[in-house]
C-alpha cells in the first residue's frame, strides 16, 4: 500500500515537472526577446558625431585609463561619466548612466540583442552612489556604436547609438592627429548654401536648358580665371608626409550644385608633393583643367569619371574646370575643390581599402577551410 502511494506521488511529481519545466524554460527564452516598436523608439532621434568623422582604433591610442565624453542618440540613455581603458590596442569603457532604468546592455541592435544568449548581455554594477555602471567593449572612438538597452519597467530592448569623443581625451593621448571637424563642418555648410543658392531644376531637361543658356557665361568666367592667373601652372603643394598613399577630406563647390566628388579620397605624396585622385558622382566628365594643364578621365567606359590632379593649396578653394558631356554638347564648368590638410590619415580609412580587406579575409577563410576539409576527409579515409 505504501509502495503504491509512493508510486502515485512520484507520478504526480513527474507530471508536475513536465508541465512546469517547459513553461520555465520558455519563460527564460522569452525573458529578453522583446524589442520596442518603432513608435516606442521616438526618443532615439538625436544624431551623434560630426560630418566626416574617421574612426580611431585602439592602435591609435596610448595604453592607459582616461576620462572621456560619450554622446548618445537618446536623452533617455544619458551617459554622465565614462572611463576608457586601453591596453595592447584593445579598448573597453566603464560608463555610468544618469538613471537606473536599464537592467542589461548589448553591443548591437535591439533585434540582435533579442536573439542573443544571456552570456552576451552586459549587466550593471552599483557604484557608491547607487548609480548603475556597465563595462562595455569599445570598437573605436569617433564612430557610431550600436548599444541596445533593456528597460526594467517596459521589459523590452531599445536601440541606442553612442559615440566616444576622441577629442575629449587628454593631450598627447592619441598617436594620430585628428582632423579639424569644425573646419570641415563649415565647408559643408558653405557647400550646402552654394547648392541652395544655385537655380537647380527638378527636371533634367530643364536643368540642361539652363546650363546651355549659362554655358557662355561659365566659359567666360573660366577664361577670366586663367587670364587672372588663378589656373596658371603651379608647383604642387608640399605635404609633410613620407611618400606614399593616404586619405584626405575634400569638398566641391560651384556648377549647378548637383555634382559631387567622393570624400575622403586618395592623396598620393610623391617627392614631398601632393596629388589627389578625384572621383565624380557622374560618368560624364571627360577632362579637367587644373593649373592650365588638361587631365583626361582615367576610368573605364561607363565608370564614374576619375582624375589624378595636383593640389595647389590646402584649406583654401582651388579653382578647377571640368568638361561635361551631360548636356549633349561638351561644356566647361568652373568648380572649386577644398582639401583639408588636418584630415590627412591612413588610406585604410577608405571604403575601397575596407572592401579589399574583407575580400582578403574571405579568401583566407575559403582557402583555409578547404585545406582543413582536405585533411579531415583524408583522416576519415585512413
């Protein structure tokens, strides 16, 4: 009788466990799987960083612990204090939030956080004042970093973007020189104003007609520039860098305001002199005139017009002429390029170089995987 009673108790316990455990497991799986809707993300509206910012990686910062300022895309996720730790080219930071509303952080988007394992979440610690602090990895300074935050009250992830401001570090902390972002911002504003002041039509046919009407005036201005010596032959500007290839920020003004050039672009220093590779947003430019010399388009047919030209001056407008065939008949249009000396940096910052690195890594993985697979199959056959 006692054995029967014990048997039924055991069966009841097993049934209870079979009912309760899936619910517990399911609850654990769903605990951090909810993300805020786009309507609930309304506080995530502030932009961070400055135009043209270039990432600063751990290799560019001296080892040590520093106070640093951090920008946030949301006023609901305000970082009031941050300490940056740098060691062996790796960076992490201890950040303190203004409130205690977030249970966990995740370096990535809210969607990625919802599908991550618990071990990937970053929990908080309370400091002496009861404020929440989090120790997070820092991929780079002066770069937008996605940081999802899990609300205790709402029980869901919110997308945030943060940026560690390299310019707020103590002097001599960086191994590289930062560009003058204020100067770049002013140049961008000037570019926008020039574009707004231009009489730009929405229909390309109307724009073509307008450019045709003004072609004579444009050519006259270009001829006047040459006669005045603005485009006379010059010695390329000296650049205080070793001979090699670098990246440099450049802005374009003039024309109808619709054309643009890639920035940053390649800067080649040869015998201490500077030359820029200019790629236009159009394939319709067949030559440029710089310093009275004509430079032909280097791109293949159908590609964006590209020219390698000497730089006559830094941080000031450099007059150039570009001949376009977009209006049917060729027309020379007067422009000005401005190169920013303080923005000169490693060519690794160029998107093209990043793409090359990705391809190289992919090839290593493919080749390495093939070799590994060969030895595994060989071992299996043995």
